[in-house]
C-alpha cells in the first residue's frame, strides 16, 4: 500500500507544495517581517525582567534556529519549483522561435565546463554590442516586427490546416 497517498488521492508532495507556497508567500510580506521584529523587540525588552539569564538567551536562540532550519527546506522547495518553471518557459521560447538555436534547450543540464564555453561565445557577442551607443536599441523594434511575423505565420498555418 502506498503510504504517500491519502484516501482522497492528495499526495504528501502536493500538500508540502501547497504548504511551502503558502509559507513562502506569507513570510515574504511586510507583516511577517514586522511580526518577527516585534517578537525580537519584546524579547529584548524582557531581558531585564529575566536578568538576561541563560534561559532568556536560549529562548531566542532556539526559536530562531528551529525556524531557520525549517524555512530552509520550505524556501528551497519553492525555489526549485520556480527554477524548473523558468527553465521550461525559456526552453519553450528557444524551441519555438525560428531564429534561435535549439542547442540551448535544457542548458541547465550542461557541465560547468560546457557552460563556460558557451559563456565565452556570448561574451564575444556582448563585446560587439558594447561598440554601439548605449542609446541604440533594436529590441523593441525587432520585437514588434517579430510579433507581426509570428501573427502572419500563425495565420498562414491556420489557413493551411483548414485547407487540408
């Protein structure tokens, strides 16, 4: 019997994903920071009441250590998921653009040495771009042309499919 599944079909992975997404969003808000700051201020102000004892110090040390330890796993899970989604989006853009090389699809799987070789190539390209004025930019104009070309290409594909 699979112990990773509940009766309703929701796996521990899905529960952990939802939990980590919620925790990451909640702890990234100003209210979370202010709450943590408030706790530290209360702890600091209470120092004289407890005569700055070892137990008083132990409370904040233990609390922050436990929270930090658990947050590492929650944040890492969210970071891994976001990174994977970003890679997939970039792969989609590379793979579907007729003007790009598919050699960089899944480049996240290359070794450090292979990435360095590719980086040197793009560094040479950037050196050529550096010779142009800072105010010279083709990206917006080219993006507009690419967008029009893409619409025309898609319209052409729809027409050829409807004829078949």
